[in-house]
């Protein structure tokens, strides 16, 4: 059961780890960063996971917080290379009146019920993940060589992006663009995302998101996954970087493990704020 919950948690984390003047004017959306630029990302994720096990319906409530930092280390040949580190992770989980707490900064939460979570998350705290993207937000390369023994978790957490994917050329308010995204490195999970430019101001760009999720294999496990996602991004017009975002997901999922099929529904909301350091 713990491994099933862990997989459900990872799937949702990605969907968040896993993200605009006037209507007569057009703007080109692009990342305009400089070597040495540092940003801090803070995300809070609230989710309810309802699933059936042996004919009984159970609901798992989770609140998770992530803090990570990025620094631009080089820009060359159209590739923006950055160093990413997870600085803090915390989680509160409740089911059947039982409560689990984990905090990467509190060793007292690393034992007992929190031991399995601590074993995974503690391995990524403070470790460098090097990745390169183009000026439209497409991840071109990623180096996970510093992370050992947590391939499932690290591939999932870093295969998604906190960077919006921008279209080529100028775009006006009301216009849309679409992207097919593969957020998990070793899976058959797919995300179709439709972006709509809502507003352009002197300093910011506002974009809405509507998408669908589908998949049948996650980390080598057969999974039937189907869902929708939506939200809004506020982006700095000069740099292209996210200022803050809100995202919602409604997901149905069926995991087959040891001959058992376990259906579940996941309803999640996340909020992310980004600050230049």
C-alpha cells in the first residue's frame, strides 16, 4: 500500500513538478536570462486521493511544500544551462485518523512512519541537478549524475518543468498555442496543454492553461490514467520567468500491482510563487 501511495504522490508532484499593454498589441514570449541569475520557487500542493482496496474506499489527504532554487550557470549556442537544487520539502499526510509528518529540516520526522518518505526525499535535498533549456522553455538536456539510488523519484521530479512553453513569433491577447508534453522520463504518460494569452501589462503576462492527461505505464507499472488540468500563470514580461501560478488537477487512475487493480481519484490544487534572489 505504501508503494501505491508513493506512486500516486509522485505522479501528482510532477504535474505541478510538473507551469500578459492591451489587446491590440502583440508580444513575443521568450526567456531573457543572464548568467548568475538566481530564482527561488515555493510550491504548496493540496490533494485528496480516494481509492478502493479490498472493497473499502479510503481517502488520503496530503499537504506538501517544496522549496527549490535555480541559478543560470551558462548561456551558449541558444542553450540556457541552469543548476537546480531542492532546498526544503515537507509533507503532512492523514488517513484513517493516522497522521504522518515529514520535514527535511526536522530530523525527528525522519523515523517511524516518516522513514520511507525521508529515505526518498532526503537524498535529493541540496544535490545539484543540471539542465539546459532553449529560450522558449523546452528542456533540451538534463544531468542527474549527482543523484544516486533515487532514479524513479528524481526522473519524475525533474522531467516536468516550472517553465512555461512559449510559441514562436508574436502573439496577441486571445490567441492560443498548444504543446504535447512528456513529463515523466521513463513512462508512457502524456500531457496535452493549451495555452491562451489573457492579458498583457507593462510588466507582466497572464496566461491560462487547459490540458488533458493520459497514460498507461509509469515507472514500469501498468497504470490507466485519465484526467484534466487547468490554471493560470503570471509571467514576468522582461525575463519570461514565472511570477506565480495556480493549477488544478482532477485525475482518475487505476494501478495494477501483484494482480490487483486499484482504482483511485486524485483532486489536487497547487500554488507556486517565484522570487528573484
